[in-house]
């Protein structure tokens, strides 16, 4: 199955690094980017065929935890798996409590990312 992945991260370089990794995965055929949770919610409304969300926690406007709360409560396609990407392990239980499916510690390693993609798609 071909996958459409949404990368949500306020850091341009992080988005490009993740995109580079995703392009190496033969299952990923489409990649969308969002700069914050608000932007991500708009992209999800317009692209109902997203299969996986890679979500940063620390972002301006709507952060990762706020995004999870809104997404899981209000979106018609709220069953999309969300993998949180963060350098901060201290908020791990908070993101799981708010609906994250999995957690990956930054910096992201290709092997770990591909294992998570396989697990959740």
C-alpha cells in the first residue's frame, strides 16, 4: 500500500531531513509538510487520504499536544496514526495520554523511522 505522510514540524531543516528519509522508503509515495498544528489541521481537512502523521511537540501557534487534543476530538479522520518526534522525553506520557500512537526520539534514525512506519501502516 502506498502511503501519504504528513510531517508537522516548525523547523524547516527537520522537515527536509525527515522528508529525505521518507523518500528512501519505497512504501511512501506522497509527503506533505506543515509548520505547526494549525497548518496540519488545515492540511488534514484538505487531504483526507493521509495515512500517517509525524508530529513535533514544540511548535508555535498550535503545539503537538494541542494538535493531538483537537485532532483526536474533532476530526472525522482522527484514526490516522500519529508518531510524535521529539528531543524531550519528559512529555512522552502527555502525548500518549492525548492520543499519540508512538514516539521517536530526535535525531531520527532511518531504521527506527522505517520500523515505526511498518508498524503503523
